[in-house]
C-alpha cells in the first residue's frame, strides 16, 4: 500500500500555446482544493520545483507538523519528463496522473489516463513557448 502527499500531474493541449503541464493538489479533492499551476514545456526540474513551492499544499511537501519532507525532486523530474513527452509526441492530447503519492523516499503514480489524438489537431504555427529556455 502506497502512502504520501497526493499530487496530480497532467498534460493538456491549448490551441494557441500547445502542450501545458499541470502540477496540482491531487486525489479525490483536486477540484475542491483548486490548487494548480501550469508550465509550458520544455522546462527543467528547477522550474518544476519553483512551481511546487508556490502551491498552497507546499507546507505538506516540506514536512508539516513534524512529518518528514517528501521527495519533491522526484516529482519535479516526473513533471519535466512529462513535458518532454508532450513536446516529443504531438499525438499525446491529454495525460492525467492522479494521484501521485509522494513520500520521503519516492513518488508513486497510482492512476494514469492517456488520450491520443491526431497530431494535426494542434495548429503547427502556434507558439511553442513563451520564452527561450535558459
């Protein structure tokens, strides 16, 4: 049985921006908490870590009320790889990883949904990123 802080990661495709990666509070209360942020791939693990620190659930990740900090670097790596997948495989229309259970030693993807669509559904003349990667 896996246990840990519940997060959700996902990919959606915006008609103008292309793929977006979501990092959010996860589990059954995802929509109740409404605690999410989006990244425009490609991005690195450092950018994903910064986004994780902006979520309202960030204190739970850092070790709240004596609990141990969780493996946020693993989540950041997973988010970065998810962004790379969205860029490299344009047929990936949507991805939903929820919940992702993050504990002090690891992160475990408990449930995954993937929707594919023809790559031509997203205009190729759309901007691929808002700024140049560093």
